[in-house]
């Protein structure tokens, strides 16, 4: 990521240094749970009523 928050292609040296690492199944399950929670709609809230105004 650059200073302006844009992505750029990695250099060949950086690609050569990178290593594929497995992701644990527990982490995948937690990520799926988080995704389900963030995709659910927000709970509806009742409109506030000011009792002084009637």
C-alpha cells in the first residue's frame, strides 16, 4: 500500500521472500462468524417521544 492508500504490484524480490502460510480452521470459523454478524441488518430502534411536548 502506498502513502495515498493505493495498492501497487509487489516487486519480484518481495514476491520471492513471501511464503504461503496455512490459516487455522478455528480462525476461518471466527472470520465466518464475524462476516455473518456484520452482514446482519441493524436492529430497529423506536422513535423517541418527548413527553413534555405531548
